[in-house]
């Protein structure tokens, strides 16, 4: 896995002062542009998903959709979008969560998961952990069992794993 992590690391672009001054944004678009690397990333995520016995993938808006939909297709399972408040058209369940400077709310369709289905929750990056932890709670509130959490990268210096507590977590790259 080290070779893949090194390849991803070499492609991720640092963008200083985005979206605001003092933040160094990790831009994943060069990884997405490199078809062979993107395929290997999805393959690594697939291996993890198979070990976890997943039968559904939930992707977090918006970059989690990219990895989650590709992963669901590879695993031949369904995909459930987790979206920001007000973006889903049918009956939803909401989950608020803490951000570094405030709160936000995510939604999922009430019927997106089903009872006791094993769900992989996917996003692009684990930073402070609020979004991923809130998404896990949301999956459980609609009857699912979180089989594991997957991100392309983890920003370990932000201690996001603490918010996931004992949940199983996998990432390709750790900063």
C-alpha cells in the first residue's frame, strides 16, 4: 500500500489560503485526473469494503460521492447519498454535528439504507471528524450498521479519529 500512498501523495496539490487565509487545502483533483491511480484507489477501497462485508455504500456530499459511487459499482452494491440540509427531494432524517467553528446538518432519505444493512461511509478526507461521525450516526438512525469508514486521506494532526471513537476506519494516505 505504501506505493499507492506515495503516488497519491505525489498527486495531491496543496493550495494555500483556500478556502480562507491560513488553511492549506489538499486538492484531490489531480488524483481524479490520473485514471490509473484513481482505479488503484478504488481497488484498495474495494478490498477494505469486501473485508468489512459491506452491502451498501453511503457517500458524503460532495467529494464522497465521487469515491462512494465508484466503490459501490465495484462492490456491486447500492449507493446512498448523504447530503447537506435541503438537498434531498423525499422524506429525510437529519443529523446535526459540530464543526470546528459552528454546526452543520446532513440528511439522508428515510428509506436509503434499510434495517441492519452493513454500510460503508465514504468521504474524501477525515479532518476534524465531525462530518464523518455525524454521517455514521445518520446511517444508524435509518437502521443501518456502519461496517466501516473510508477516506482517501486523513489529516491526523486534526485528531478526527477521536470523534469516530471505536469505529473501523481506513484511508489510503495519512498526513
